[in-house]
C-alpha cells in the first residue's frame, strides 16, 4: 500500500489506445503524469507517486494495467 493520493490503477484501460489512456489517467488523478512507452523501453526503477507508465505495443495499444510507479 502507498500513501499516494487519488486513483492508483487503471485495469479498464488495457486494450485502449495509449494516448487516450494517458488522457483518462491524468483526468482521473490530477496528481500524476502519464507517460506512454513502447513495451521494452528501459525505465528507472524508482517509485514516484506522480508517475504512471502506460505500456503499449507496436500498434499503440495498452498491453498492461497502468499503475502509479
């Protein structure tokens, strides 16, 4: 469990477009910035309450549940 404010997970966005998912995430939790990344892109492993990675495939479709990380 974290002490991060607002909604922390968006399983309902799997299968949607990455750009649309990012817009929904930022609208539903104004404390975060959603970052769309192609699957396999290297990232840092630090935890931040203000970041959500939106993992997409080659077609720009969300492939895993976006969560605050």
